């Protein structure tokens, strides 16, 4: 009996030790995975990848839970638009046209949402009607094939920056896109990521606000500047070369500046509008290289 008791005590001790070791290993694995996840995020930010400007294959790494809701995923590189519900793809559509790469009206990548819906929106910029129009940022919409006031369809290869679909596809996406539904717009450019040397160029809040003006202001409009009328677009190179009056004019032409500033910060995943951090500067520079390369002509 004594030997049996001794064996039982040894077995009990062994079981307790086994439980303790299992708990320690479990905790260690948890902290390792947690740190590794943070390192992945930190590494991608350090490489200039905005957490909100992502590819579909990055979703599981970055923020899977966020995409359990309804959202629209736009891939400008492959010219496809897909609708998702609770993480599952519903349908993909071909994009007919987008803003011309390298132009000031290039379609902006970023993390947006549906801010307005218009069954047939008249564009004062192009003087055309846009059927099934879904607004996601200032002058930018997802819509069907636009047409002139005489009913003639627009046939240009590039849009004015909007994401253009065939009419039936646009109507289907319009029905899906309730106000507030997320819209993730991506444009993967393998050569877009900046190195530390690239940041010798001026990356600042001035450049950020000029980006906003391209999103929401009519750049073809004539403005009075120093006693003569010029296109609003021509203020940009002047401002980037240090003309403070041109920069003030650009700011004055942006409607609801604070709201659009916050929207753009969120869209690009930028935390500091003063761009004091290296991470935010590199995100902005990479965004310009991949989605608004027009501005590189003046940097």
C-alpha cells in the first residue's frame, strides 16, 4: 500500500508539472504570435505600404475582421470591381475605364466609403449625365457609361477620374452600395515603393493639401491670380515652387477643407497631418508615385 501511495503521488506531481509546462508554452506561443503580427504590420508600414491601401491577398494579414462586413473592392491594375458580403465575394465586374495614369485626374487609390448615391448625376465638370452614380470622394464616382445632354454616349478610352462600368453592371453595384459601405480602391505598382533616399524631396502638409484640391476642386476653372485669369491647375506648380499666394488660393478653393482633410487621412492610413513621422511621409510619397504621379513633375 505504501508503494501504491508513493506511485500515486509521483503521478500526481507529474500531471501538475505537465499542466504547468503546457500553460507556459501556450503563453509563450501567444506572445510570440502577437509580436510577430505587430512586426509584420510595422514592417509593411516601414516599407511604405499603407494599411488602408491594400491588395486582396493582404486582407488576412492586415485586418481580416474589418472585412467581415459588406464592401466593394476595386482593382485598378486588373480593371475589376468586386462586391463582397461578410467576407465572401458576390460578383466581379469589368471596369470599362478609369482616370488616365499620370494625369492630374488619375483615379485615387485608398480606403473610402459610399458618401452619396445619385440615380442620374449631372457632372458640371464634364457636362455629362452619369447613371447609377456612387460617390466615394469629392469629384470621384463609380457609375455607368456617361452621356451628353443630347443623349449621345461618351466613348473616350479614359474617364475623368471616375470608375466607369457598363450600365447594367453599374446598376447592380448601385443596388448593393448602401451609404456607408466601404470601398477599397487599389492600384498596385511594383515600382511605386520609395526608398529612404527618395524622401530627399519635399514631403509635407502642403503637398497633402494640394492632393486634396485635385480630388475635390475643379482644376479647369479660371481663377483670378495676381490680376490675371489662369486655370486652377496652374496654381499647383507655382505653390510647389514656393509661391505662398498660389498655395493660399488653392486652399481657398477647397470646399469644407477640414472634412476632406480627415477623409484623405483615413483613406491613406496617415496619422499625422503635419507629416512629422517618417512612416507618414513615405506613405504619402508612395501614394503619389502610384496614384498621383502627375505631381512628380514638380517635386
